[in-house]
C-alpha cells in the first residue's frame, strides 16, 4: 500500500523565498492529511492535491510557524471557491478554534464549523482515516505540543513537531521507517530544552532505532546541510537525509 510524505515547507521561524515554514502532506490508505500549516504551505499544498478533498488537518502546536496558514485555508475553502463537501476535521491543541475566530474579531468560533470541524488533540489520541492510522504523543516544548506517529500498510512514519529531548519523543519514533525530526538550534541555552540540536535529533533516531532520519525545521543559526551532517555523526545505524521542499518520499 503506497504511503508517501510530501514536504511543503521546512523553515524556522519564518518563511523564506522558496522555503515556507513547517508543513507536510501524508498520503496513504485512501487518505490525505495536511500535517502542520506553517506560513506559505497552503500555496504549496495546492501543487499536490485539492485542499477541499483533504481527509484531515493535523496541527502539532499553536505557534504561528506551524499553524498560521489555517487562515489562508479557511479563506480559500469558505470564500475562494474551494468549498469542501463536508467540514474538514482539524486536529489541534486546545484553543485553536478560538484563535482563528479572534482573527475575525469574534469570540465564538461556531461560524468556523461549516468549514473546519476543530477537534482537540490529547496525549495518546488515535484516529483512523481509511488505511491510515494517526496517533498523537505529548512532547516537551514551551507550549502544548504533540508529535505524530502514522501507520499504513505495516509502515511507520513519525514526526517530532517541535520538541526538546524527552523520552516521549523516542517512544513516538520507536522502530519508525521514516522519522521526520526538527533540528532547530545550534546548542541549548542554560536551563532551556524546548528544541533539539542536530545531535539531539541523531540521538533520538539512534535510541528509537529508526530506518531513516529526515532532518527539518532548521533555525537561522544553522544551515540544513550542516544540521543534517551533524545529526548523521550521531545516528550511524541508518540513513540521515535533509528535508527539501517539493520532495515526495515513500515511507
């Protein structure tokens, strides 16, 4: 059963020319799920699928570089002629609907429901779309945040979202065929463990015994190539690659 990951954007903490923020398209088992909606990713999503036909949208956390393009999607689906046949399920941490409503100057998010069926993520939450099973795991960040584990046809994909080093991240990625992991920072500030260095990403991949580590969400103090190289020095048991916009990978 075909199971693919399309990279829409990888930048942190803001989009750059040709490089949107975090966003991915998971396709498999008859389902398509937009994973994280960073600025610029909605436009890229339209290169690969009709947004009106999405099975779901999955948001790891409510920082703007992972969710701001929900607004672009709402405008397109509500007013731009891309009307879905039914409201698109949006799985996100608590408060997502209220934040969207606030952009329109409204406190009640009920008006969103014709377009977005917003559902709260919880640790251990599982949902199935056709042959694609999604599971959320709470990870360490400076806001409520969830990593994603997806299974389809016996293959496993894991995504860190934004996370600091933690046991939950390793458990999430355990035995994954492909592990998409942030490597945002060059080094940790004293007392702060809310993102991963490239070495942290490599160590998580090693501990989880994944097949391939795909490095993403590299911040401005690093280059993606340098971060990927540093992660590879720690993760020597499998392949380490750099996520690139437009790449389509079979899990």
